[in-house]
C-alpha cells in the first residue's frame, strides 16, 4: 500500500472543514463511574415493558425482573421503545454486550457490581467471594444461580478434555458454593486481582447449566451424548458447545442468555435478535431495558470497505469495529448529508503500532544487534529515526499522541516521561548511534552492513488488522531507510502470524499496544516482561517459556529479564496498593529505560458511526478490548427515533 502524504494532507484539510474538532458535549453521567443504584434505592415502584412483549403469554414484568432491578442511566435522554437496529456481526459484541458478574467503570479504573450485588476479597488475596442479586433470570425464565458459575469453571475451564492447558487466570482455582446466590473462587496462592478477570472476561465465567448439561459428559451418558452429537453433525461435545455458545449455527436460538437481546434466528448470512423479556435492568423511570426491540446483524458483511460504505450512507445504525481513522473524511460526508453522525472516540492503545524486535532470534548477529549492543543503542537509534509528528499528521490528522509503550493515560501509574522516552525525531543522532556500532554502508548503496560486511536486512512480518499498521509501517520503512536500515515488510494472515511468532521465526513483528489500562495491565503486562507465549508477541517467547515451565523449556533469561519477571509477579499478587504501585512503577521504568518495544502514535481517533435515528450513543469514549469497547457506555439505553434530527 502506497501512502501519498499530499493526498492524506488533503484529507486532513477536509476533515477539519467538516468539523472533526472536539465537540461541545455533555459529560458522561456520574452514575457510569460508581456502583449502580437499584430501583428501591431510587424510589422506583412501578415497572413497564415494551409493547413488543404484550400478548406473548409472559408473566408480568414485575415477576420477570429481579427482586430489586438494576437501574441504568442513559447518556442523554429517557428513551422510547421500538424499532429494529441494523448492524454487522462484527459490531454485535458492542451493541449488545455481555453481562458480567462484575463490570468496568467508564474511567477504566474501577470494578463495579453488575449481576453481583457485592463481592469481597480475603485479606490474604486468595479468596474472592461473590453474592448475586436475587431474582435475576436467564432469557428462558430460569433463575441465575451459583451453580451456573460452578458449571463454567469446573466443567469448561478446568475440564481437561475441553481445556488441556488451563488458563492462567483460573489455574489452581477451587469453586465453593455457599448457597444458591453466594460462591467463592479459592486459590492456593494470592490472586488479589481476580475481580479484574471477572470484569474483563465476563460471560466466560458463567453458563446456563440447565441448558448445557444436556451436552456435557459429566451429566449425560457418553453413548447417549454421542448419538446426539451425530444427529447434530458434531464430532465432539466441545465443538458443539463452542458452536452453541458462540452463536455459530441455527441452534443458537435455543441458548439462554443474560444479555439484553437473545437470538431468535441464525442463518449463514444474518442473525435476528429480539429483546430479552427477562433482562434485569430498568431505566430511571422504571421501563425495562433495552429500548430497541429487534436487531438484524448481517454476517455476510465481512468486507471492511463495504461496511464503511454502508455506514457512510446511513444503512447501518451502528458501525465501529471495522471503522478506520483514514475513513473519517468519507464518513463525514455522510454526516454532512444528515445520514449519520460520526463520533470520534479514542482508541485505548498507547501505540497503534508497537514494533517488537525478537530478542530470542536464532541468528546470533541479529540477536547481538537488537539485544547485546551497549545501552540498547540499536533499538534507540531505530526509535529516534521515526518522525512521529509527521506520522501523526499523515495518518491521524494530527489528533493522535506520539508515544512509547507504557501505561494508558487513565492509569494511576501513568507518567508522561515514560511515554516520551527516546521519542525525539533525530535522524542525525540515530546515524551517530549506528556508526558507533560499526554499521556502515560498505557497498555504497545507501544501506548499512553488519560490521563484518555482510548484508543487514530486517524483515518485519505483521497482521494488518484493527489499527493502520500497513500505512504506519511503510512510513517506518522510509524513515529507517533514511538512516541506512533496510527494512522489508511482509503482511501475513492471522494463522501464519501465530505460527511464526510462537515458533520464534520472526525477526520483528508489530501489534497495537493494548492491555495497558488498570484493568488489564496488572494481569497481562505483555509489553513489560516475558510471562507467556503469545501469537501477537515475538519479543521474548523463549524467556517466557522458561518462566512458564520453571526452566523445563525455553531459554534462561539474563539478569535484567529475571528482575522484571520478579516485579511482574509482584504486580499480579500484591495485596496492598502501595506494593502494587511499587511493582508497576518498576516495570514501567524498566520499559522506558530499555525500550523493549518501539512505540509510534497512540490514543488515536476512532470513528464510531451511528445512523441519524440512533440516539443516546455517547459522542466520546475509549475504544478497545480492555474495556470491552462499549461495555461502560450502556448500549441497552440506546434507542431509535425515526422522526428526529441527528444528535
């Protein structure tokens, strides 16, 4: 992909003309930052339902709601019932998000109760106790109980047939049922941030046991189960479970849910969903949520260009996941015609593109270059050769933030100096560092060779997904070529990315730097110390395997890596805020000083496109996996108004 700076500059001018500047908008409701109130706390005594549910032979709405319903506050207006929303399958996660026992506050810093009315952590950090709200029901009317959480842990997470390698988040866990609504996760070692796992993973901690036990060998005779699997066309119960739970086939309509919407039809090209009549939340005037009655999620729209076109022309009511910063001008044209509204959120990635040298690469000359040079001079030279200001202007219309990989600005541990270390654009200084390392242009082609005169070529393999990696890396290639480094780019698909990264075959790769908020940074500080082998990471997989296996596999790391691994363990297991802060700052300081990964531009603008008829979507927000995209912004309170102007 070739990038024309003049063309992008023209787009930037167009965006400015169309008003991408920050809007004068109302603040988010304060209720989004605190534990939710219940109906009794707010004096709500009368509840109403959507007319869509009338004449369906359902129990009265009061009997379908929990004993004391949770109250969700809309961004702007009390909504009205009705309508059918049009979205893509990609955005289904955002539009009708999972319901978790615990959830995430809008500032990404706190864990709040949701399905649970309360939770507590034992003083030693080993036991997390959760109490569910009385009266919450699945979409088929069956009560939610402790046993639904027990089923998921014992018979999915810890089932050796389903999960041969236990996820670290639940390794060693024991589940204790106190009563129908109260249960505990008990760990042999301190796991004080387990609530963060629950808030992030959410629905992965609970299943409708009454439904899934008919397809699990712990509850059904194997021969009977195999007959069912054969009839349904599945080879294993695990495959059937995944298809049902992931809404992957036509039987998805049978699966009870806690979400605001349930599947009523699933075809190869479309999912039809309708409101969950047992959804446990109401609005401030007692109307059972959600407001919107039905959703059509198009499955065939997997082409991002087609999705962008439909969003720009008002054919989709919500589109965000496949939207790209570069498409803002086109999307804004639709806004100027009254077809949509383009909200500009911020991606939570501190670097949209974070470049990862492979410090465990088998080529000794390359490894010496990226790891063994004094004061990390080679990596520092590469960083100082990048013109992040130009990159910000060319790709992000000047609205991103040049940054190294560090904690997110919302984090209690963020320091600006960490983000700005070795970020100065100084190609002369980069050339000086490279000269000092004996990397010189021997054959006069403008590109440097190794000190022994052999060719120095670096191949960076990457998956071009979610953030503008292709365009960004083309610029990086040009910047590095200016200081004499021959960078070759290779765009690959996801499967090959995973295979080559984990097999230690890549010299470099790149990914976006998420897992940097207070929700995930303490749990998965992937950018800050080697602790797991990952498909999207290539910096230090051998050191991570050594750490994971207690030295049985991988390669023993050097002392500095053992030090940050120690602080990583301390961060994850600390039972006091002071100790956790000390560990976090140690990791962030080491990352800034050593520049494990090379950051580019982050906190970038992300278009969230809504149709003219969709209301209550907050104009600003933080977009990313750490906070489950829209989870904290209450999509059940969005509503359709066919007759009003675009908000």
